[in-house]
């Protein structure tokens, strides 16, 4: 089954404790992306990757890191999480240039 | 810079009536346009897209959207709403002529279909 998986689905952590949210897709998509969803703000893009070893900032990259060492994986790293990073996070992938994006189920992160 | 506006936070419609969810966009080049739907506690699901060609695009679950270049709009429509259509709807745009550009989503419109 074609899918995008994210782990963990739910995470409660404390300020400053480094964490990684994993994202994996099994569709051989070139493009992968991370979004955060906040009430009234819709989805805002954090980082995206056009292919292996190619990443670029989205609209809200501050406080986040990503890497794309393999085509199927695109982890999101929060080196020092802060409460304003409490949000619902989605990973997505697509085949370029004009296919639709496939979304993961989401990761709900709470930073205390 | 790219941007997407969904002017209505909430749309209410009676079951069986036609529905419209509005979207306007701004890109420097030509757009790829998408509609997604999000049900409670779920990820986003693709509904339809405009790439090129016919301005009227048909998608999943009886939804359709019309691309209007002069008005820079891509409104989502359905002739007869169902209670099960109640969800959060997002419009998204990507600049077709700028290959490296990212996607931009609108803020979302919550659709409530009343029985």
C-alpha cells in the first residue's frame, strides 16, 4: 500500500530536549515536505526537499532542521524545542512536477 | 511571493443544496492548484487539481472546481451537499514556472452541512 508514515503520532516533551520525528514514504517520490498546522493559520511549510541531499527552507524554518540522506526518509529534528513549537505536524511526498501530495497521518507535539 | 486566500472561515449549507468554497491565489508565474480535505483527527486527502487544459476540473466525491485565470480564483463546488462532506477544506498553489518553489496552503475553510 502506497503511504507516508510518521512516528511518533503523539509526543509530549519538555523545553530543550532534542527530538526527531521520522517520516518515510514507499512511493519513490522525489519531493518531500514538512508542514505544521495551527488553528486559523492553516498549513505552513517548514522545510522541503526536491531530492536526496537537496533541502530548502519553507515559510517557517526557524528552530527546525531536516536531512535527506535517502530518498524515502525525511526526518524533522528539533534541536531545542520550545513551547511555541507545540503543533500538529504533517509530512508529505509527491512525484514531481505536478502530482498531488500524499500526506502522513500527522504527529501531535506538545512542548511543556 | 505566492499566497492563497480563503475568504470564509466557515461555510454552512443545508444538505442537498449546492456548496461553494472560495479560493483566490497569487503567483508570479502560472499556477498548479489543488484542493484537499481534512476530516477530524485525520491527515489531508487530495480532492482535485488543476494543472493545465480544461478550466473545469472534476475530482473525488462529486467535487469540482473552476480555474479562472482573470480572477485568479479556483473555487470548489458540489451540486448537492452531503452531511458527510462536513470537514476542513484547504486550497493550495505552487508556481508551475518556478520549479524550485514550495507549496503554499490557504488557512482553510470549515464546511458544515446541516441535515
